C-alpha cells in the first residue's frame, strides 16, 4: 500500500508530508470533471469507493479561528457539533478565499495534510469504523488512502461526531 511521493515527481504538500512521516498510503488519481456538482461524490464514483469511506476536508470559522473538519462525503458537517468539539460557541463555514490562502490549497483540493498553516483538525468519529479512508491529496482529481489513525496522528486531530447523514 505504500507509495513514495517526491516533490520533483508531481507530489503535493500532502503526499510529501505522508512520505516524510513514513506513513503507508496509496494515491488514487482520476480525471476531474469541472461540471460535477460535488468534488467528494465525484471522487467516490471515480475511484469506485463507498462515499462513507471518502472524506471531504472543510474549513470553518469557530469563534474567529479557522478549524478543519474531515467528514464523509456521504453527509454534511454539523457546525454546532464542530464548535462543541473544539470548545467553541459558534461555527460558520469559512470564507473560501481565507480557506485557500490559509491552507495553500484550492477549493475542491483542500487536504487535511501538508497545509501551509497547521489548523486545529476534527476527524468525524465514523472514520474509526474503516480500515482505510480517502482524503484529498491536495489537488482536484487526486486522493490519498490511508488509515484513519495515521491521519489523526499526522494532523493531531480530535475525533468527534461532527458529520451528519
């Protein structure tokens, strides 16, 4: 399952971070369709993976601080639960430009790994029910598959029920 990524061979900051950490992962690349209404659902369909195992990376503003939520593409983010998970009072979706500027990734390709500025991260607790999950590799049309435990460790994520089906 391990795949090595190098900056000079088209690696992203996410795959470089995984490689440097020595974490086993698999890259899944597919042709991105700009007309598809959902980046996450497109990834699940293109890879032939259950949407419950493909997780989207969302950036929210919790009491003035940006926070990353990693939730299954099959559902949505519970903003109230996210605020509670990080000890906040109120959460709203972050301004897309602020999310892109802070993470260093473009919308639809934001990875929880290798971000320009490390943000507090919350991984939906449903991830622990899978041996591996897929998250953005930092580019539209590219996902990485890894264990939820490795993802949580590398992002220093807390697990909480922040996804809604």
